[in-house]
């Protein structure tokens, strides 16, 4: 079955620097992959979706890459701010349907 | 446009009891998914409803059941509660099966 791996250790980044988070998956390459942000005690918030035929996608200070050969997606936040501190989750569809499986998330801490 | 709402916010139940959690979808969304999220883990897919029909189910026992109503609101029912059922329960609605909009969740504690 498909498994997703995200860095379990919290990532501490200095304000203004670029934060890079990793999402690795183990089996088949999904048709797309999503990134969400989750704040403590709240539901995840959708950030970006990248499809298998897209190498890179950007939204404001966010950039996502998708390497189907490496079975990896990278999530970048440029010019990071303390308000970017949260847990970031990647998710991808199960098999050929739209139901999602999720990584455990990486906690990002941006220090002033 | 109102977002996804869930009730109650918090709930404490005793092992063996039954619980019903409720979700009101975002306007115009005909698909709702339910997830269980343990502390420090990603959400685990329970099931999905599309236009009142179950559209897929994760690896959860039959004592987890659901309903979707004509107005696309939804319920998650859990019978015979176990201690391991303690978690944050999230519902998410979507219109296009890609971007999901999550509610704030219901924190269930089973003692």
C-alpha cells in the first residue's frame, strides 16, 4: 500500500530564509499531490495541488515541486515569516480514486 | 459563503457508548469526507459521501457509520466506543473532488 513520509522532526528556520519541506511516497506515482497547512486544534487548510505532469507550481511565496522519478515533492516557503509557523501536511490520492492518504506532517517553526 | 462547520467542538464519552458528530458542508459542495486524526499524526480517511451515497471507505470497522443528507450536511456515528477512538474528527467538503475544505474538527475523548 502507498506510504507517505515527511520529516518527523520540527524544522527551525530563521525569519527571512527559505524553508524547504519534503514529502516522499513509496509506491505508485499519484496523479496529483496536495499540500495543506494545519494550525494547532484546527482543520487543515488547502495550499497547493500539483499534477504529475507539472514539475513546479507557485503561489505567492510558496513553491512546490514534484519529481515522479524520485517519488518526492518539495514544498518551499521563501522569505519566511513567524506567521508561517504551522504543521504542513502532504496528501495524495489512494490508487485511482480521489480519496486521500496523508503524511504525518512536518512542524515548521520560524524564529524572528 | 459560509465555511464548513462541525459540532460539537469537544465531547467526552465513556467506553461502550455511542456518539454522533455533525458536519455542515460549504455551500455548493456535494461531497463530504470524514477523517480521524490522532495527536501527531496525519488524518486517516474514514469514508466519503457523494450525493448521499457512500463513495469509498477506509480501513475502519463497521461501527463507524455515516450519513449524508439532501442538503449535503453529514453525520458520523461511532458505536461501542473504545479508548483508541479518542482523536480529532474532521470533516471536509469539496465540489470538485480535489480541493477539500475542512471544518475545525470535533475533539472526542473516550474514558
